[in-house]
C-alpha cells in the first residue's frame, strides 16, 4: 500500500513550516519534505516533526540569485555552490532530514558537466558522515528551459560515473513524463538508483486525480516493485490544500 509525503513547498505553502508539518500530520501524511526551509528556525521545525511523528525526507540547496535555479553546474560559481551545499547539509542535520537535492542550475556543455560532477563529489563526501543522501533531479524543459539536468538517462549516467553510495536520483513522475514517458519501465529499470519518487498531474501539475497519468496504475506498479517509502506529493493545490486531498483515499 503506498504511503505519502507532503511536499510543503507546494502543500500548505501559506503556513509557517512548523504549522504546515502539523497540518500534514492531521491530513494523514506519513512524511513531509520541503523546498527551501532556511528562514525557519531548525529547532522549531525539528520540534514540530517530533510532535507530529513525521520524518522530513528532503530539502533543496538554495537556487542563487533571482532567476537562477541552482548553482552546482555553473562554472566559476563553485565557492557559492559549495557554501549552499554546506548550508543545506547543516540544516538537514539539524532537523534530522534524510536527503538534500543539489540543484544544478541553468548551464550546458562540458564545463558545466565537470563542474556539476566536482560539486556533487564534494556534496557526497560532506553528506556521507552525516548519513545524508544527495539527490539529483531532472526538471522538464517547459518549466525550466536550459536547466542542466534534463532527463533520467543523463542523471543515471552521472550517478554511474561518480559511483558514490549516497548519490541517488529524484524520480519526479511529473517532470519525467513530460521529458521521456514510459514511466513504468523507467521506474523499474532505475529502481536501484532512485532515492525518492515525487508525483503530480501532467500537464498542469495539479492534484494526481486527473491528467494524462493514471496514478492508480503507477502506484500499484511501484508497490509491486517492492518500494515502500513514502511517495512525494509535489503538486500545486491552486488554493487551500485540504479540498484537493481526495486522491489520498482513492490512490491508497
Ligand atoms: O520538481 C521540482 O520542481 C522540485 O522537486 C524541486 O525541488 C526543484 O524545484
Ligand atoms: Mg520534483
């Protein structure tokens, strides 16, 4: 039976993070994850997680200046990228969060590729002694045109080349349906390197109860593969979150 993580970057995004954590617990989620929680006191976040009895599965490195979408593949920006990796790892350690998504940024070409690899090696090393997983996530080219990491094939190549036990793929069904499709086979083939799975309707990124993907089929297939960790609900509710949660009953 699938279990679910509320992505608090989109769900209950209007609430301060500790309140959003409590709202997710009340709604029946099994875990939470977030985008950029750094303005919230990590002690208050940890206390809310403990009170709610929920783990925090992941958070992202900061994106950089306005208009940027991560720094780790940007040649010449290594010092800033690594400072953001350190900041994210410190916050993850302080809140007991299990994974950090290292955001690549808008860049292309060989220099970007080697910069990303070097920064990922740095992140994996710094994360290892804290038992934190480093995630990389392909983003679709409509929402993030020019983003360095475009699809799961590219991400799998990086993970194989770096060969670090704590480097994993964030498999976001929304982005990967847009970029590559064939999600059932792709999930099965990539399962050994997947660190987290996220979902939303395609193409509007709404609740997973409409659109071109049938999540009854996808979640049953994921279940049959033996995946039992919470799946990340990373969709845009377009208003209050509670009225959008009907899918939790039908997809469980
Ligand atoms: O899919 C997304 O957009 C997120 O998972 C993310 O962390 C980067 O924006
Ligand atoms: Mg995602």
